[in-house]
């Protein structure tokens, strides 16, 4: 199975890597973001948004669960941490099967609602400012995206 590992040494470098990923998005992608608190999930999403030409400031949707941003493609940013004990389906399929790019933080908490084809992204602390970012594609479309990102 293809897996891509990236090392970054600052928040700016993390954003640059995710911006490059955002530029590869064509619509309909689902990206799952996992990592400890403060690992850089929102920082990663900010870079991705820049690659999607989103002009608004992106911040964590912790209290609203889903935030929508308009750019070259719509960006749907979800933080499902607060849904840990909920069985409620908030219409996830509308996002996962839509024309935009969906980013889900803490995605393991809604595993039963997730599409089988997706890009799983794990961000690990690797020192004060360093991050190890591991991308695991699930499906041919996401494998192609990862290969293109590495070129």
C-alpha cells in the first residue's frame, strides 16, 4: 500500500505542503485528519484552503461542527470531536458525495459514516515545531493524488 511521509519544520512549511495538496484537488475528495491536540490539523487545513483559493480566514469548527468556505472549490471543514458519543448522522453523505473538498478532523469518531475511498492524514508531533505528516490513500484516485504530490 502506498504511503507518503512528509516532515515539516514549521507551521509555514506545514501550510506550504498542504497548499500543494489543495492545488491538486478537483472536487469530491474526502480528507481525514487525525492527530493529537495542537498537532497542526487546523494549520494543515489553512494551507489546503489556500491551495483551493479560499480567501476567508479558516479556523477550527469545534463549536459549529461544520464550516463551509468558498474558493476554487467549496471547502467543508468538519471537527467531529464533539460527536464522540452521538449516533446522529448530520447528512455527512451530502458533503462526502458533493462537489467540494471535505476535511474531517477526528474522523475516527464517525467511522461508520465515512466513505471507503478517502485520503487519511495523520499529523504527529516530532519536536517543538517539527511535524511528521503521513498520508495513506484509500482508492486509486487518492493514490494518484499522492503520487502527483511527490513529483
